[in-house]
C-alpha cells in the first residue's frame, strides 16, 4: 500500500486523469501542471504515509483570504478535476467549516465519513505566498 515511487505513482494518476502536460520536479517529488498563468502541484505516494496532494498556485490573485465562497469554489474545482471524490462530496454537501483564519493562512476542515478506514483528510488550506496564493487539498492513509 505504501510506495515511495512518487514519480511513477503521480505520473500514473495524471495519466489516468488524461492529464499529459506536466513537468516532474524531482526535488519537490511533485508534478507541475501549468494552467494558464497558474500552476497545479500534484503528488501521490509515500512510505510512512501514503498520500495525495493537489495544490493550485494562483499568480497575481486579488481575492482576500476571507472570500470563503471564492476559495471553496477553487477547492471544489481541483477536487473535481483530480477526482478527490470525498472533497467534492463534502464541499457540495456543505460539510466544511472554517477552523483557522489569519493574515497568511485560512483552514477549512471537512467531515470524515469513515473514521475506521485510516484515511485522513487534511482539509482545505488557503495560503498567501508573496504575491501568489495557494489552495491545497490533501489526504493520506495512516
């Protein structure tokens, strides 16, 4: 179940999603998927924790971190595109809640539908990164 072949697992995942245009960054253990002036960072795999990460980096975005509707829509879009079905379902059902809101980071927790399956959802993280902003969703098997 746990496999640290990040490049192979991530490439297979993207191929399954019919995403062919990506750049592998071995130093990050992530694929970069260009989307206009923005970039999606994607990673799958791990030794002690096997996880999935999808992070959208928005260049020159003017939305405030407090614009919940905008950020949740961005998270939903990447959940749909990268087939992170639990995130998609929880967002559509409104089963999320803001747990932290600061100057540079906002967190939203999502409901876990099965506490026994060892699948942990990290939630939705919105981060201010200089002039850029990042929307990150991730999960891992414990």
